[in-house]
C-alpha cells in the first residue's frame, strides 16, 4: 500500500492539507474496508503507524472515526474488528419489516419490552383521528436481526384494541394483527436522525455518539382509517432505508 503523501515544507503543508491528518487516514482505511469480511481484524496500531509514518495517537484518532461510524469495533486484547455492512430496508406500503427480511433468509425477531394503556399525546391523537383526552395502547418492542439489536419500536393504537393486544406476547405485530383479521397499509413515513438518549443507547448497545435513524409511520386499515402510529429508533450503522418516488421497489 502507498503511504500518505507528506508535504516537504511547512508552507506547502498548510496549502495542501484541507483536513486533519487523522481524518485523511480514516478516509483511506474506510475505502479499504471493502477488502475485508465482517469479523476480520485490521492491522495493528503499530503496523498502521509505521505504514502512514505517524504516531499511534494519530492512528487511534483515525480508528475512533471508524468506530463512531459503526464500521469497526474495538475488541479488547484482539484489535480492531470489521463489522458487517448495514442491512437495506425497502419502505413498502404492504410488506412488513420481518416479512421482507425473512424472504432473504435473514432472521428477524421482535421481543415485547413494555405494554401500557395511557392518555394519548395531542399529536398522537391527531394522527390517529381520536378525540381529545382519548386513551391509547402503547406497545414497545425491541427488534433483533440475527441476534443483534437493531431497533426500538413504539406502536400506538386506540384503546379500543386493548382486548386484541392482550394476547400479544412478541413477534411481528403486523403478522399478529393479520391473524386477528386486521390488515394495515403504510400511509406515510417521516424519517429523521439524531443521537440516542442514555437509555436508548443502552438498549441498542451503542455509545451516545452513534447516530440513530428515527422513523414515524402512520398506517391505515382497509377502509382508509388511521389505526397505527409507529415510532422506530434504528441504529444508523446497521440499517439503511431505501425510498423511491415512483412506487414500491421489487
């Protein structure tokens, strides 16, 4: 591998270096990750320091960038391990998350975290078309892919469905509702991004500087009535969302 070009003079260095050296090294290492398989380890810090002709502190800062991006993981006593690439989720109107991944042979599991009945927040009631001061059911689940936590989910429904959800113990909620004769269709989704709270980071198994993707989705029943409000918090390093403007993807 070629070493990074180093300027021969201070003035030349200031004119050429448009970003910190550790960022340049991180960019080089990032581009080389395609050469590795998930689970492989990068060369050791001393080896990288010699290659780039820098000290170990600079290498650590470069690796910190990749760790924060979720591309690699530091394993104590072993080194820096390459992580698998993010899963691609195609937003579709009728197909559930678990169904889409199951067709690819990927194991998905949704585990019940909390279930409660409470007063609905004003925005929730508006989006579900419920009267002021109505009560709602909140179902919290944790989504796993191949034994790895991927998402935290909140599903909000009218209290009228309380009896239906008393039988829910875990698994795909969309599949559970179909078994009850309730068929939903995604109407709209709003996608955002932010950093996780302390609790969210703990549940997802990430640091508080790991970005998360937030998705707020409204789903309707076969008559077109809003029935489900879902708020998901997803690891941005593990899940990418694919959205098209001209219909569903195949």
